[in-house]
C-alpha cells in the first residue's frame, strides 16, 4: 500500500503544468537585450545600400542609441536651414543640433543641445544615470539646470531628436532618398562609402501603416494642427541633391549634406519649402568631457512661475499635489464627483 502511494506521488510530481512551465521560463530566462543593442548586432553591408532598399532604410533611420552602440563615443553636429516661400514672402530659420556621446553605449552619458535663430533651445545632460535639463530660450542665453529625478524618457527623446537631422529630412521627403555608390574615401581616419543622393521615384518611399487620425469630439482641430496636417498631406518633393558618407566598418553615417525642395499646394497660393542640412560625426572613439553641473535647481512638482501666479490671484492649493502639502484648508483629496 505504501509502495503504491509512493508511486502515485511520484507520478503526480512528474506531471508539469504547461502554465507553470511557461511562467518559470519567463522568470528564470535571461533578459532580452535593449532594442538598440540587438539592432547594433545586425550586419548592414554599406556597400549594398544602393541596391538594397532595406539596408538603406536601416542606415538612414539609425537612431542615436544604436549609433553609439555601433561606433562608440563621438560628437555629432548638424546645421539645418529652412526657408518657406509663399506669395512672394519668405520665412527663414536656422537650427543647430549637437550630441556628445560618451562611453557605455545605450546607457552611457551624453549631452544633447538644440537651438535656433528664434532664440529657442534646450540642453539635456545624462551623467551617471542622473538627468539635468535647462531651456536656452531668449537672448539672455541659457538658464540654470534643473535636475529631473522623475524623468521618464525625456532625455532619451531629446538625444534622438538632437541626432536626427538626416532622419527628419528623410521623413519630410517621404523616404525618397535614392543612393548611388561613388566608391570609398577616408573621413576621420576611417574608410567610408560615398553615396550621391538624388530624388527617387514616387511609391518607393516610406510604407508606414499609421492608425486613423483621432479628431476632437467637436470635429474641429486647432489652426496649428490643421496647418501641419495639411502640409504633410499635400507636400510633394520636387528636387533633391547631396551626398552621404557611410562608415565601412559600422554602417554609421559619418557625414551628410542634402539640399532639397518640397512643394505644397494651398488655398492661398502654392508654397515651397527649401531645406538644407549638413551633419558630421567627429571625435570617434574619444570620450567627450561630460560632467554634471556644479549648480542646479532641485526637481519640483510644479514650477514656481505657475504656483506664484495662482497665489497672486488668490487661488490657493487646496489639496496635496505630488507630495507637496496644501497651502491652506483641508489637505484631504477632493472628489470631483461631489
């Protein structure tokens, strides 16, 4: 009897629940590497970029995190010139972008800066996992850094934008950058493939399957959003020239210069956008000097400017806000339904 019971227990123990097995596999399996690390491990033969649309897409769309994983520490700079012409009126804007990437790949330190001729700008640092940011708006220059203890990806988004001049250009031209190989040359002491860029045929650009646009319940969108939507729907690339240099070892774009024009039909007359970008990758393999600011403002739940304005008009904080106690009255949360 005891022997039969022992055999039965062994059989039960040997039966494995598939749900439990799947759970154990998820818990005890090694973590997947970050997407940028996995992407950087893929081989992208730069000599095939002209003939292989998939490879050219990957090279032109490569983000800052993957670039750092592939090529190591570096300094990226870009200058962008915009000119909007319509009905004999021209509006010009110049923009500068800079990214200093330190060692450590996707998790390394960096400084990202962006500014334009309208005195607008931003600077973000990530040092030792800590994030600091400041606005450079106005003619008086940059303000003080503020630590961002509760940053949720803002630093990474700014890093991608600061290094994305070529990607932005490519998207505006609907992915119609056509590459033609022109042999190799030497840049920054490295062998690079040179590609002459021209405007590709329609229908061979980006194939994005985007969800339908969600409109407000009223059915009306604000004027700025309507203008942007009309531009993206009506834009038509007209001309494109330039050149791109791709590192032979890592498939990272080291240098680019592009000059293009986009036509836009409008109710108030046709318009044209003239766009010129120049980008360079320098200091490859050399760690740039990246240090946390010696003086900075602490993280804050609500900017002083907004809180001060509310107080000036006699509007006091009635409830606790993000850990900040109420300025008066009952500090218990108020039920909006009451």
